[in-house]
């Protein structure tokens, strides 16, 4: 048995897509278990760049099965567009490569309308969501009024459910949010067309994953967003609406915890965040701008500039604990190529106290300022390094430092977006 979870260890966009693509070579099934098309996972193959929002990042590998587990929320239009885009580029030749669980909740037009209008109404208190309807669809799931893929593919039950739920949505949309109400007939017509196209992908993720595990196959679970955006363990309320941490794998795909062997956290060699919320090591100066530029830090989903800052070991230790990380994959080390002095935050200062542990109380976190250690930069281009020995000594010292301050072994170092810009320090499934 050997099953591996990939988790974002920061606030998202750590390079999960790239690492999952690389690890797919050693896997049989790749499974998304939470989130929706708020995610944007970038894969670079040669000159080609592919951004996936819903389909697991293993899809470029022929013969590997990609599964969308029940914990995901799915916008059918985006899903079908993504399939079309992949097919046009010569991928996904065999439809049996892709499976969507029937209990996945469907993102409906009213979810997007409510998400966007609520944000607009919140003014400077907004969360900075991706506007994809993620919060509202998870609210309906927990409120037991959601519409699932199994409903969508049954025309009668779908029409009945839309007619049941829409009056309440329209009341809220019109009277509270001041937006135009939606038409049930228009929704039913649009979504019925999607249902016909996507029904061939529908199945049961839990039983299929179990069959793979029983057959001794290797399953890779692909997290979306990051630990600090988790609904319970993140910087609430500035989080997404799903369980992004490793624990979410079990509920979001229908397997028991004993089937998880390893959990690798992906972290950049610095930190980024899109949207609002606390970010103790944020750099709102020229250095922050230089990192944004060198790292091309603009959202893969919304194109928004990402906030940037120094590596935060306090926040990382939180991710190590909450996810039970067995290893760290460090990405975007090359982005720091030109920096002479690199800072690492090893503790926070809160009033007169030094905190080694990430405060889970938002009121305390808001007031924390970073305590930094400095290391010398390598000021050399490392983009072509193929092994750890080819990295300059100062780059290796920085990697060792990240491992030391997080208490977690490093399993991979990425020095560029391409597949061949990857240094393996250990085999993913060993
Ligand atoms: P994800 O959401 O975690 O999959 O990450 P994103 O795809 O949103 O953002 C990561 C970005 O960094 C993408 O544009 C990747 O192509 C790029 N990337 C990944 N690893 C590296 C790396 O080691 N160096 C550089 N320069 N870019 C990288
Ligand atoms: P990947 O998988 C970075 C952020 C949004 C916002 C908050 C809530 O590519 O790492 P939502 O639309 O989910 O209700 O927004 O979460 N967010 C992400 N930030 N990467 C992501 O995904 C994100 N998905 C959501 O910016 O702050
Ligand atoms: Mg992303």
C-alpha cells in the first residue's frame, strides 16, 4: 500500500499542479478531494502552459486515471470547457481516464451571483474571493439544500430541485443583494445540456479508489488552495469554504485515514497570498515588488497580483502539525536568485511576547510582527541545476535552514516551472 497526499502548506499557489504532474509518473490514480474552480493549477510541459481548475493535474499522463471526489464542488460549464481544451491539445483521448463522483455538489448560477454580490456589498471587509460561487455552494451543501451531480443527470429531479430552491435564492438576491432574480426555466435548459455531456464521466469515487488501493495501485491525492485557507484551521474568516488540510482527503474522497501513508506539503521559498487577510511577513515595498516580478506572481484563476513576503516558518510549522506532513517540497527557489540577503521568519512578536507557534486566535495574529533571521543569498542563476550538488552552497544552506526551522525533511526542490527543473531528494512513494 502506498498512497500520497499533496497539500498546499501556505495560502495557495505553492506549485501543487507542477508537483502533482511530476509525481503522477509514479502513481496510478490522481484524486481531487475538495475545492472547485477557485483553484488554478499550472502545468508547464516544454513550451506549453496548461492551467487546470477542476480536473486533477495528472491528466496529461496517458493511462493514469483522474478522479474528482465527492468533496469537490463543480461548475459544469467550466468542467466541460476544460475537457474540450484538453482534447484540443491532444490530451484525454480516452474518456475513461476521468471520473466524477455523483455526490459532487454543483455550482449553480445563483451561487456565483451571491458570491460576487456579497463581496461587492462587503466593501473593504471583503474576503477577496475568486467569485466562482464557492462559499455559497458549500453553504447549501451543509444546509442540505444542495444539488448534486446525481440530481443534475436526472432531468425530472433536477427541474424539481431547481424550482424548490430558487424562490428562496431569488428572494435573497433581489431583496437583500439588490440584484436581478434568475429564471428557473433558463437554468434548467442550460444545465440540462451540460448534464447530457457530462453524464458519461459520472461514477463512484470512493469505490473506485478502494478498488485501486486493494489492487496495490498507488493513489495520489491533490489538494487545492492551502492549509492556511482551510475553513477550520486557516486564517478565518479569510479562508475558502472547504477542508483543504490532509484530513479532508478522507471525507472528500471516501477513504479511511489508515490508507494515507505520506503527506507532502508544497511551499514556496517565500510566501504569497491572494485576497484579504493577515499575512505577517508581507512585504509592501520594493522587495515585495521584485519577488512578485521575478516569480510572475499573478493569480492563475483571477489574474490578481499576489501579495508577497518572506518565508514564514511559524506558519509552516502550523501546516506541518495540522497535516502531519512527512515531507516538504520547496518550489520557486530560483525566484530568489538575485537577492543578496534573504530573511526567514522564525517567530512572531506579540506585544512583549515571542511566539513560536502560529496563533489560532485571529485577534492575536492580527497584531503579530515577524522575528527574522537572515541568510546570504546565492546571487547565481540556479534554473538549470539538476541535482542538489549543482546548487550553490548558499542555496543549499537556505534549503537546510528551511528544513531545520520547520522540523520537516525536504523531498523535492523546484528551480523553474518546467518538469526538468526539478530536483528529487527522495522518491515520492518510498
Ligand atoms: P498551484 O495553485 O499550487 O498549482 O500553483 P499555481 O499554478 O497557481 O502557481 C504556481 C506558479 O509558479 C505557476 O505559474 C507555475 O508554473 C510556477 N512554478 C512552479 N514551480 C516553479 C519554480 O520552481 N520556479 C518558478 N519560477 N516557477 C514555478
Ligand atoms: P490554488 O488551488 C490562492 C483564496 C481567495 C480568497 C479566499 C476565498 O490555485 O492554490 P473562494 O473563492 O475560495 O471563496 O476565496 O481563498 N483562494 C485561493 N488563493 N490559490 C487558490 O487555489 C485559491 N482558491 C481560493 O483568493 O482569499
Ligand atoms: Mg493556483
